[in-house]
């Protein structure tokens, strides 16, 4: 049995982008963020991925394609249809 991650497929600019909620530590440094992104892309075999983390400030942090991140920055996390994926 693998680890479960909240995820959502979200339409941005006509593309289905997979949002994956990760622990804040998973994106805490540029190296950790790159490592997390590489691992998720390999597991899901997708390139259109945005990592999402919510820290103590409760403001979400998005890591991924800049145009996707710009579109997501004002989207409340509660309005995203989250599910779970096991990896």
C-alpha cells in the first residue's frame, strides 16, 4: 500500500492540469521542490503537474509551470474538487 495524496484534475488554459497536495517540507527548498516534482511526474507519467502545499499561514504555495501557477494563485483551495490518489 502506497502513500495517499490529495489531487485534482483542474482545467487551465484548455489543458487538464493535475494538482497534487504535498507536505510543505516537500517544496521547502528549490532542490526539494525539484525532487518532488520529478518523482510525481515519473509516478503519474504526466508533465502538466502543479504541486500544492499549505503552510502554517494557510496560504497555498504552488510549484510548477509559471502560467499555471499564475492562474491558480487566486483560486481558493476549497473550490478545487479534491480527490485522493495512492502512489
